[in-house]
């Protein structure tokens, strides 16, 4: 009896021991699976976050040759004194974007031989009910017209037109914009409306007065069902101003007492630090036709309005002016014609633009004694001819010739004939 009891206890103990080992092994296995699951889930989260981060950019290295040394130029900036040829990193932009579908955060810097500059730094939020309204705030492209927000990495000519560079230097500003555009599935998707307020100081984003500039535009972009033809039209409006640096405001070009057309001056004491109005209205169009000869693109934009400046420039001040204000009525435009050579990698480019900073005067009126009219009031036209070769999806070569013609005046020293300021640009762009 005792023997049987001992055998029973031994067998029962062994069974319990084996059962315990099995339970422990199972628990260990489950713990390992839980650990592995948590690890995999953590890796998935990390991968998802990384997929929301996108890196892009491009480098534009170029060689330029000008007709004369030390010329003032809108083909990538003025040439240094005694220099008519130069190598240059025109742009080297590196952009980082975080996009989770609802919000976007963008940081973009430009690195050249002149240093490092902030190009973009903004956040964008899109509401999720209609997915039609979004708010953008920070430093970003001003929503005016077509060429201002058009990326320099895809721009066919080496530079934007003289008009755009003068009115919107650097393209960016610090402010906030509300955008309305329905999703792609909506019949209203081609319609895009933007409206926002900005400091109005351009590249130098620190404001110096209490005036905020309003920018608004309406665009309609549409393609045929075959997508062989696409077109776009738009109108834009700018309402802003610049605080005057002194009490002297030169405007209202009219007949003076000496018989010449020139600026009249207003020297009211209250003019100092008052706001000189800055108003533009513009219209633009785009047409693309994909046919047997290749892609044909025709594009144009016209802007007119009132621009505050100084005696030496019509570019709006990025810092508080310290000189007298000059108010001018202006107009300007550019027109593109681009033709891809059938299905090859070659493209021909023709661009014509003009900028007339003072539409109330012309020719020999400029430079006469007592008129306060000078070289800043001359009209310029530019004819650009170019050829582009896309080596692959990343590399593009461009050869471009800017032929610049200035208005002349026999009464303005140095401008009795056209200046020798044409520029040839050879550029290699690497984009990723």
C-alpha cells in the first residue's frame, strides 16, 4: 500500500512538473511573441513616419558671359566691376517636407557662394470635412499670378522676367493665406482661390510699419479628357503700401513751370512715415498642346499698377526707406513660347518681356533739368532665346541668350544709345 502511494505521488509530481514546464514555456513563448509584436509595430510606426518625410531639391551651376564688364543685370544679378564672365551657383535648394495628409510642414534653404538663406519655412493645414479649405502660414511664395509661385527648378528661362523680379524680389514673403480648392473628384477642382495678408517686405521678412499687404488671386486650370490640351487663366490683385522715409513724396508727373514734364513734390510734414500705396492688378494665361510636333506651350502675364520706390529703384523697400519716396505708374508683361522637338529630349524657348516703370513719361522727357526723371524711369525690353536638353529625369542643360534693350534719351548721360548688357548663360541643373 505504501509502495503504491509513493508511486502515485511520484507520478503526480512528475506530471505537475511537466505541466509547469509546459506553462512556463508557453508563457515564455507568448512573452517573446508580445515583444516581437511590439517591436514590429514600433518599426511600422517608424517606417510610416519616415514615409511622411520627403526630401527634394536641385543645384543650378552656370557660366555666364556679358557684353560689358560690371553691367547691371537681371540675368542672375549684377556683374562685379571689371568682370564680364563668371561661374556661379545660381541656386542650390534643399527642401524637407513632412506630410500626414492633414498638415504639411516645409523647410527649404538655398546654399550658394553668397551663403545660406531661408527660402521657405511654413506650415499648412487642410480641413477634413470638405478638404477644400487650407491655411498656410510662414515664409512662402506670394500667391500672385503665375510666374511668382512657379518653381525655379522647372522654370524654362534661367530667370523670371524683369517685371516679376522688380515687383516681387525673391518671390517669398512672411504672412498667411487661405486657399479654396475642391478635391480632384469634384467638378470644381479646376477653380483655385487664394487670399492672404503679408508683411510686404519680401526677402527681408521683418516688418517695419503697421501696413499689411493683401494678395488675392483666382485661377482656373483645365485639361481635355485626352489630356492632350490643357489651359489656365487667372487674375490677381495686390493692395499694400510702404511707409515713407521722409516728408518728400514725388508723384503726379505733369507739366512743370519750366515747360517740361516731371515729378511734382508734396512736402507736407505728415507725409513722413505715412503709407504710400502699392497696388497691382494682373492677368495670366497658359496653353499646352501635345501633338505630333511635340509639346507646345504658350504662356503670358500682364501686370499694371502703382509702385512706390526711390529715385534710384522701383523695387519696393525691404527695410525702412531713408530717402524721398517716388510714386510711379507702371506696366509690364512677359510672353513665352516653348516647343519640344517631337518626342526627343530637346526644347526650344522664346521669351519676350517688358517693364515700363513710369508709363507717364518716355524718351527724351527723361533726364531734363528739374524733372527729377532719371535712369530709373527708363523702359526695358528683353528677348530671350534658349535651348534645353533633358539628359534624364535628373539632369538638364540650358543654353540661353538674353538680348536686353533699354529706352534711350538724349537728355540722360550714358543712355543716349542702347547699353551693351546682353548675357549668355550656360547652365547645368541636377534635380532630385
